[in-house]
C-alpha cells in the first residue's frame, strides 16, 4: 500500500548493453545478490529474495531479520506484501468477468449504489475497469492528512491496532474532491482497490479474502500466503519489520519495530502476507495463462502509461509493466506497507520470476534488484 503509492519506488536509469536474449536466459544471479547487499548498505536491516527460472531456483539473503538478536534474514521468510494484493484482487474480478458475472465496463454504482458520491465523486460515471487501472480519479484515502499522520508518523504507535471497515476507508476518500474526471488521467489510488474488494463481495457473495483463498491460494498451493482481516501478528517463519515512521525519513531518525499492525487499514488494497516462492508461483501462473482465459489476461496486460516511476512504464489491471535498461519487459507489482517493501515480477511467459522483500521501508533501491536480475551483464 504505502503512503505515496508508486512514488515509493526508486527511479533507475542505469545503462546496460545486455541483449534481451541474454537477460532472459537467467545467467547467474551475482548482480542480484549485490543489489540485495547494496540495499542493506543503504540502511535496510535485511533483504530476502528468490528467483525461479528455466534452470533452477536461486535464493539470496542479506542483513538481519531482527535488530535485537542479530538473527539473519531467511530465504523462507513470510512478509507483508502490501499492494501486490491488488494483483490478486484484480485476478478474482477478471475470473468473475470470464464467468459472465460482471462486466469490466459496469459502473461502480451498479454494484455499490450510493457508495461513491460526494465532493464531485460519482460512481455512476466510473467503471470497474477504471478502478483496476487507476483512471477513476478517485482520491486515495492513504493521502488524507489525518490518515497519513496516524499511519506513517510516530502516531502509528498509538493507532497500529485500529480496525477500519472498507466503508470507513472509502468515506475518508469521499471527504476530498476527485483528482480528475473519470478516464481523464492516471493516479494510483488505494481507494480503487478498496472498492474492488467490495465489488468482489457483492458479485460473489463471499469476502475478497475467501475468494482469493478459494480461487488462487488453494489451487496453486500457496502455503505461505494468507489474507488476514484484522489479525496483527505475523505467521512464522518471518522477520521483524522496521520503519522510521516519518513522512520525510532521515537515516538518523529512530528505528521502530512495526511488525505487529492491524492490516484492515490496507484491506483489499494491501493486506496480504506471502513469501518469495509463493509470489513467484503466483505471477508465473498468472502470466503463463493458468489463472485467466486469454481474453482476460489480454485485458489485464492492456496498460495506461505511467511516467516518473523508474522502470515502471505502464499499469494494466492490477499489473505493472517494468522495462529494465537492456530491453526485456517484465510484469508484476510492487508492495509497500509499514516496515515492508517488496517487488515481484516475471517475464511475459512466466518462466523467469523474481520476488524479494526489504524489512525496512525507508531505504534501498528495489528497482535496482530487478535491473540486476534481468540485465545481469
């Protein structure tokens, strides 16, 4: 989820002359390990990641998982994946579309009458598609000044166990004017996916958590993946998660343990927990056509342009397009939440996948890890 969405992703423009073929071949992971190490040198307590390609499974770790004990990061750590939750939610909605139970061009008001209204917001003019690709113009509740203060400053320590309902989160957004007319621009909004989760429940009759479990987690055997509602603790094995709890963090700021938190503040925009192996399995299956029919996967990969986000050049339906410097394209999503910054990407055929996590949210260049893996020379 994160306070500022895509702005948390560091820009990377380093030049490389590696050919796309060489990048796709998965030749070694030395630079990937170096990029994980560089994040730790930059101030992240620890990093963990995994690569699944045509030839092998590689795991890499760096730094510590617990600043008090000095215990290292583990290759099998579970961690909060933040906005990668959006890809799971979008996949469920596209499955429902393939079953004929809704249309991406349905207006939000058809499924959630009267929910998106006030201060210029109008759910009768916004489609489900516009929620999923962030062209709705709906204000992101995580940009609300009061929400920012409670969630991303030291006030978090007083509010970490607060419970939010989806209706409350949408209500926060409705206090603000839209950013633009529906379809007239692009802006990352967590409110879009709060609404998407509500639509999943309205269409299916089950919560988005249950639908993700039934349709994705169980069929793929994602044993490290869970969709917590309000539970604040982390499943084992896992490392501690750390934050500076500042909107403008400095290396000298105090470091806070933020491992325990009530994920309802993120909900269907970013509450899930997973691990690198499970994320690789999920994105590989998704891009490999195992979760969606060809038409729905094509719609998911139909992007709108994104600028100023480093390697990220387009946003589809809960799916980001990354273009490293050597010419290869990869698909996936990033996810930031208090104390946790993660990325997961895979090649268009789903056969070369990378997922990793930093257990600190104020430092480290996550896009440099992607660049290192797919442009290794």
